[in-house]
C-alpha cells in the first residue's frame, strides 16, 4: 500500500498519565503534528502496536491533499 502523501508519518508516544499509548500523524517536512488520537478524541491504546495500527488506518482514511 502506498501512502497518499509520503511526507506524512504515523508515530506513537507513551502518555505519562494514564500509562497508555496514542498515535500522531505528523508532517515530517514541517515537523508538525496534524492530528492526534489523544488531543483530538481522547482515545488511547494499551500497546504501541495497537496505537500504530489505528494511526495507520486513520492516515489512509485522510483525504488526499
């Protein structure tokens, strides 16, 4: 599967409290977070793998820029 925009990446990070994982869609060229599961929806995941899968699904669902 090819990414629609190759400069967009999905990264996961550990939330300090609660001890859960969230995903972020980042624009690597501008070093900017475009969307976050935690900031946007307060959704977090119990493992980094689960967060990464959810972030990749969201990335592929984004409209092409």
